[in-house]
């Protein structure tokens, strides 16, 4: 076990010495800019997913699911990619501090579960059926409720990082 701890410590030290991590720590504007990108990309995810989840829960029934789903899924996917990229950059500035932060650990777990939930729901035959005939199966309602809960908790955990 001491070998694992030493390996982890060395790896985190190497991440902290990446040129981009050094630049983010030394620049007066780079870190706030990446942090802003992180917040904006979270907005893309949550805005798109909340709208889609609400549609699955019966709101916006006058708009066919297929019309909403295609663009909103792309927006959410873009948000996830940008969030992950900006998150890695933010993490690189203080990797040991983030990794030891319980709120950060919880955020990673919740975010992983939220992404996994979306991947599972979008691969269900009921998802394609809902896109084709606009009938929402109860499993999709469950997935939407779980999605909303996981993303809300992910945001709360993310905000809590600064206070733990």
C-alpha cells in the first residue's frame, strides 16, 4: 500500500507541474477564464438536460420529443466535453488538494452516475420508441427523475468544494 501512496503522490506532483497547470497558477487571467468556461459548460449541460428531462416528465408536451431531443442531446454532449476539459485544467492547478477534498470526490461520483444514466437511457429501446412515436415509457420517466436528481446533486457538490 505504501507503493500506491507514493505512486499517487508522484503522479499528482507531475500533474501539478504540467506547463498548463503552471501557466494557470501564474496568470492573472487564465484561471478565471477556465473557471468561467467550466461554469458556462455546466450551464450547457444542465440547461439542455433539464429541458429534455422535463419533456420526458410531461412538460412541453406540445413539442415532439424528437424535435427537442436531437439538438438538446448535442448541446449536453458539448457541455460534458467542455466541462471535462476545463475540469481537468482546473484540477491540474492543485491536484492533491482536489483529490483529498470529499466534496470533489462526491462530485466525481455523482457526475459519473449522471453521465452513465444518460448513456443507459439513450440506449434503451424505449428511448428510440419515444423518439419515433412520442410515447414516454415509465422507464424514461424514472431515468429523467434520476437525471435531474444526479445533476442537481453534482452542482451542489461542486459548489461545496470550496467549503470543505
